[in-house]
C-alpha cells in the first residue's frame, strides 16, 4: 500500500474507481456515495476518488479493455474499487470474454482473493434452520496461478484437443497459506485446506506445502477437505467452517456456491490483495440483462468498499469500515429491506439510501467510537 500524502493535516487516500460494464456503474455509484458518507463521519481522513474506463465498453471505444496508460495510472493509487467487467457479446477472437479484472490480479500480483460470506437474515438462505450470523465464513482463493495460469495461451480452435495447465508454485502457495492463517487468527482460529490431493499431483504438492506452513501456526486448528466433499458439506453444515483456502478455479466455483447460501451474488463482496496493491469488487458479474433498470443489489459493492477501508489500515478507515458493516447488518435485519433479487421491491438507490442513512445514524450516535 502506497504512502499517502498529508493535506491540510488530513490523511488523503487515493482510490481509482473502475465502474466497468453492465450493472457495474450502478452499484459502484452507490458504493462511492457510501464512502463519502463514511468520510463525513471520520476525523482526519479524506478520499480522492478518480474514475477510469476499463472493460468491454472501453474495448468497443478504444480497442483495448485495459489501456496501458490507464493501467500505469491506476497502479499508483492506494486502492482500486471496481464494479463488474465483461459483456457476453464482446469477446476476443478466441471466443473467450474479455476479463481485465483478471489481468489486474495477475499484473498487480494480487495473489490473495478474500471472499467473506455472511448470512444477515434467515429469509435470505435456501437452507432451513439458519439464523442471522450462523453462516459466516471466508473463502481465500489463490488468484494468480492454478488452472487459470495458461488462460491467455493461444490455441487452435480447429485442433483435435485443447489443454489447460494447473500451475502450483511453492512461493505462490506459501504466501497464500500465510495470508489465510493470518485471517483465521483474526477470526475463530480454524482453517480448512480445500484441494483434490487424492487425484491430482499438483494438489498433493499444494497440500504438502500447506502442511509445512501450518507448523508455524500451532494456534490455528486445521483440516483438509477434498473439493467435491466440501461442496456437499457447505450445503449440509456451513456453520462448521471459518476460513477456507483453495486453488484459483476451485475458489471461483465455491465462491458462487457459497454466495447462494447467503442470498446470492448481490450479497457477496470480495477483495483481491497483494503485498502492494489491492482491488475490491462485488463478486457478481456485469448482469447486462438488468443493466439500466435500477434494480441491482448494491450490498456486495458496499461491503467491498468496507473491505477496502479495512485494508487501508488507518484507525479512522478501520472505524469507517466497522460503521459501514454495522449499517449493512442493521439495515438487513428488517426483511422488508430487500432488492428484487431477494424478493423485495427496493431499487438500487433505495437500498443504498437505507444503508447510508443507518450509517449516518450510527456515526451520529457514537462519534469517534468504533461501533
């Protein structure tokens, strides 16, 4: 994270805002409003937020979804807040969609994908018998190698076969596991490795490295679970998990399954973290079928912004993150406060208005104190 300048005795954090495609601009607009509301409640902190065009829409304008000049500019910011990128009908000649968000992860070395999943109300889960807070775990996904490692390699669509390579390195695995152990230490002290070590040599190697790193964290309880079994256990007993750490593709799939347990992709924030840079975005895609209708759920975007404030790691930004998360929790405690994806009737802006109003109330009730 970059050192931010002091301006008029205020700590100024710079945030690159990438609204992206589809519903991305709609939910990012509300996340920016929430950050501004937090800013008004904090003491000695301000945010300079600058917007950049990246994504399928940018490709249609300039021929490049992530122009090099834009990349060089945004990498100088303290954090990046992203909406959603890609459109199903805008593809490379190979047939795959444009995914500049993956380019950012790889080029900025954002190896640690953090995806928190929390149930805020029993009505939001398809599972029976779970109350608010009883499903609460974090998926930590390796985001720079794994089965995504050869995604940009050219291939012949007319050939008789196509292959992808599962790349697992010692360095990549060790730093991922250490990050996951540190997250578990700050939570309930339990960490589960998710792999396919019974079949794939790369996953047996992955597990061997996990076992070696775990020796440095005797205070964290560990278990090892095959990815297919974990898919079953998440449906049967999600409350038994605290932090899960896994490979890139497995994490991609499990994140969507887990989001379904707490209300869907509109409730699932994420952060992709490196040693120097970080990108924060809702886990959902660009959803072009509802773009422009004003009905997208902004909660994941607001919670992603809260993760960003935590990562900035200033006492006031951490207080702001706590305010924002508590505002989301207390707002969602009322089952009537829902957008259409959760069976409610609120628009994107109406949902955000409720959360921001609650944030402002909390800040007024406890000025200077963390909620």
